[in-house]
C-alpha cells in the first residue's frame, strides 16, 4: 500500500471510524522511483500555487490565502529565504489574566500588585496558585503566537524544538521558567545547534525538569547526562555507541549546576562539582576530561560538548529528526544515503548552523517530490491552528487580553483533547508521532481523536465558540468571498480545495458534492449561481444570506470531515 493511502483506507474500510459515503479520491501515484531518485539537488521543477501551498503548510500552520497571495510571483528560493528569516524573539509577552487564590497567596506576594493585562515575566513569585495561573496564561499566549505568526518558519521551529528538548510546564512549575525556556527556543530556532545545546543544559527549566540541579558531587544524578546523549544529540541510531559508563562520566562533568529561584536563573556551584578526572569509552576515543577546581569547573561542560559534537552521528540524528518533522517519517536506505547523509555533512561543515540545513532541505528536489506532498497526517496543532488561520478567524481586539487568552486557551484545550498538549508533551521523548515505529504520524488518528477533530471543525463552522459575548468561528461566506469566482459552483469547489486539501478529489466526488450541497439536489449550476448573486446584490437580505451561508457551511463541514482534510 502506498504510504499516503493509509488514512483513507482506514476510513473507507471502517477501521476505527465511520466510512465516508462518497467515492474516495483516486489513489496517489505508486511509482516510488520518482521519490527515490530525488535528493538534495536544488529543485528546478514546476513552481506554482500547488508547490507554494505545500511549502507553506509544512513551514507554517496552514496556508492562508493572504500568505499564498503575498508569496505568489516570487521564486522558490526567494520564498524559502523569506520563510527562513526569523526574528528570534516575540513582539509580545504573557500577561496577567488569572486571579490568585486569595486564601493561599501571601499578602506580600509581588504578583498581587500586578493589574490585569500587565506582563508578569519579570515579577517573581513562589506561590503555587499564581504559578498555576501563569502556566495556563503562558500556554494560551503561546497558542496566540502561533495563530498570529508572521510569514516565516519560526513558530513551526519553536514547536519542533519543544518536541526535541521536551519539557513539561507542570514539572517546571514556575511560570517564568516556562516562558524563559520558550524564549530560548525562539532565540536559537535557526541558530547554532551546539550553542543551543549548551544553553539548554544551563536553562533553569531544563535543570529543574531533568534533575540537573540535583546532580551533586556526592549524589550524582544521571538523568540529564543520559538524555543529552540519547535524545538531544547522538540519538539511538546504529552508530550511536556510547556506553552506560559514558553516561556516568558525563553526569560527573555536569555536577554543580543549580537554580536560583529568587529570579529563576542558573548558576555554577563549585562546591558541588566533582573535581576528579572523567574518562570516557572508546566511542569517544577514550577521552579524558581533566577535573578542574573552583569556577574553572564550569569549563568542563565545553569539553564535554566538544567531545560529543565531534561524533558524526550528532548531525545525522538531528537531520533525521528535521526530516521526520518537515518531510515524512519513512527513512529508508535511499533517503539515508541521498538526503540524510549529505545534509548531515552540510550540518557539520556549517559548524552546526541550523539555517543552511533547513535551506538545503526546503529547496531540494526531494522536498517537492510529488510523493512527499500530502503524505503527513496533520498534528493536532496543524489541524486546529492551521484551520483557524486558513479560515482567517477574527479574534477580539488585541487589547482585550482576557477574551483573547480565553479563546487561545480553548484552542489549546482542543489540541490537548486530540493528544497534543502544547507545553506538556507526554515525557522527555516528546510526542510519539515523531519517533514511535512503525506508526509515527498514524498515532494522531484513532477512534478517540478523529471524532474530536471533527467535533472541533464542526463547532467552528456551525456555531463557533462563544465566551463573554465574544465569538470566534469559521465564516464560510467570508472565506468564499476571498476566492476568485465563488458564484461558479465548480470554481468554488476547486478553489476551496486548493487551499484546504493536499490530495485531489475525484471528478465524481466533486460533482456529487456540488449537486447534493450547493445545488440542493438540483442539476443546474444556476441554482447556486443565482443564490450567490442574490446575496451579493442584497447583502442585508437575511433570507438570501441564510441560504448561501447554510449551503457553504454544509460544504466546508463536509470537506473537513473527509479523510483528505487530515493530510498535509
């Protein structure tokens, strides 16, 4: 079975979910030689809206028509270069939209002096109630960053790094620590990976999450030393042959790093550092890191990272992870030799700069190979946030912090219900969809999550989500008006699917949808064309508007309930 057939087949055979009533789209090409022959050579094939939308859906959350229009007419290389130009920070910070527990929060807690809507990221508190509110506000704010993302890859990269250097807000506990960790991911999103690993090692959130602050000379904790090698740098590939003793020796190098909770910063405590020599295995060429005393003990971390990054497997491991996130999960021998290896070589030659590798990948023949399009099952974040962006959902005015955070939090609740809790992945390994063989992305779809995906899109296209008199929804009429010729039912369907789908529907399916939904069972196209024209000519005619709105709602609801909508 071709890899892109999995999800459609599971629906049409009734495996876990109800079968669709219309004919399935024609199967995608099965000639794998097309994909196998493509490598990292610069793509020189067709460059139109289809390829542009593929690029945008993989590098951003959804492909908004406004973004497609913005980049249309630019060359492929120019678009990729623009997408890889990231600010490395944010234009906003989380604000206070929570109410501390008056029964438990000390009267002198500095947070109590903060007004609603004011930033809290420099106001330190140890209160559990306040930090609980801050963690929720942080996660809502983060979703808001995704919804309102600029035209670049930053938000996708931040979520990638969150999955790679996975932490959980509930374990970090401190809201400021959660935010500072996110800031670090943004700073290095396309920066230097080796520098990023060092910054992560010293990050208060990571020191707390993986017990680095508890790694003391007389009570070594191997947790971070193990994940540093097993997950963050070398991985578990066939050439990753570090030993258990290497983990123990690395833990000794990392003793003495602590967290100062008065301002949530990290520091090196020389009194808790193991000053003995650390001897590593043959995998590391029997490297000896000479123990150092006093403040010089902190220099051992640089020697440890130099030793780890001298191993070619670091580059290969990271390129494989980037590939699975941005292209596809199946890395066979051909992909390993024609894509992973040359990109890993580039990574090492570039001194572990991330941007050159991403540029080479996104501009490659392999990335635009037809068999690498429409082959990912959308993550919950891609589904929820991508849909919100593609339907150009209108949120409350920016100054209405309370309602915006409420809306963003509801979106985050939906991704959580679909098994992607942004800010709190299952464990340090991240979400299973990016490493669990053989299912990978298929993990996102099951008898529990598929109905919840459909419930989300059904809710948004029919009634929307309302709180405090404010509503966010998919405005079907507004979306149709952005299309070139919405009065023509054939063009309306084709143009809608251009932005919403990555695989084609058959002509028979589209004809049946048109007849059953847009034409209300009639045979002539003018039944829709006349209804649309009447609404446009009389926008205040409620009956004309209702007729058009209801048909469009049914159309887009149907599209979003088909299997093809789950693919990116």
